[in-house]
């Protein structure tokens, strides 16, 4: 049920944020399951409650 709520919230906020429907579903899934999203896509940066890791921020060994 919370997943559905997260998806609806993401879609409602879509006009304020630059994110498409598949992106909203990905973000809602990550939030619901308390996962970190690994992406180079900066469109996810301002989503409340979403933990993001940008690969380019990692130093290469």
C-alpha cells in the first residue's frame, strides 16, 4: 500500500520536478524498500526521501 502511495506522490509532484513516469516508479520503489539508487541522472536529485549515489562521485582505485 505504501508503494502505491509513493507512486501517486511522485506522479503528483511530477510537474514540480523533471522526472518521467518510469523514473517516478523507480524512485518510489527505492524509497519504499529503503534502497540507494545508483544513477548519473540528475533528475532524481531533488526527490525527498530518496538516497542517491552518483557513480562519478566515486574515486577510481
